[in-house]
C-alpha cells in the first residue's frame, strides 16, 4: 500500500511538471513569434516579463526580456528618442543581470550583453566608444571561449570592427573575415531547442555584402 501511495504521488508530480513545462513552452513560443513584428515587440517584452516572473529558475525568459528591450531601444534610437532608448536599455541590463544569477557561464548571455553595449556606443559614439569597446571585446572573447562554435559572438566582433575607425584597425576590410567566420559557424550551428537563441544569420549575410561593397 505504501509503495502504491509513493508511486501515485510520483506520477502526480510528473504529470504536473509536464503540464507546467508544456504551458511554459507554449507561452515562450508565442512570445518569440511576436518578436518577428516590430509592432508587437512591446507585447513580446511584456509577455517575457510575465513568464520570467512565473519561471524564476529559467534564464531564457530574462534573455528575451533583454533582447526585446534592446530591439525596442534601437527603434527609439532611430527616432532620436533618447529617454525611451535609455529606459529600454535599463530594462535590458536588469534582465541580463537577473539571468546571470541563474546561469553564470552562458555564451548567449555574454553575447547579448555585448550587443547592448554596442547599442550604448551608438547612443553616443564619441564618449561611449572608448568607454565600452574593451568591455565588449572581453565579453565576446569569453563567449567564444565558452562556445567556440556559436556564430553570434563572431558576428558581433565583425560589427565592432566594421564600426571602428580605420586608424584604430577597424573598417570593412578588417570586419569581413569575422563576418565570414560567423557565416561558417551559422552553416552548422543548431540551437539547443526551439526556444533557444537563433538570430543573426540573415543580418550577418547582409553585413558580408555591405563589407564587400566597401572594400
């Protein structure tokens, strides 16, 4: 009888966990789909925040809170809305910090953090370029050390080089090999699941074309 009770309880826990995981996966997939449309990006960010609150041990919701707010920040930058830009960057930074408390050795988080710093450079290149360039380099180098086959750190290294002045070793010619390395990695890279980061391939292909045109 005791064994039957234990088995029944274990079965209940297993079924409950499966249901919770299925609900989490469904919510994440729905929110990720929202990110395909800039109009629904804010809804995606809000949804990821709710998921992060309910799934406190999962780093991916916080990752996507950061990424969606980064994309929203880029949109505000295009409109010269500095207040809006800063607000989204602050949310992105907080989400990265929260995710790092869950997993402290994660190439995707380090890469996204570097991307956020790149956005901050675009906010004020003259001041923030010298201020954050070394931090970006360090984050991307650590990401490559953790996951040498992940294409995104190489892509962001290429972007970093592309936007640097030529007298500092930057420019299209210096960036192209990094974009090409990223392209090689993208060709064989497979995310761990449908929920894991899988962005950058199309953007990297465009940057290869642009870099070639400028050489």
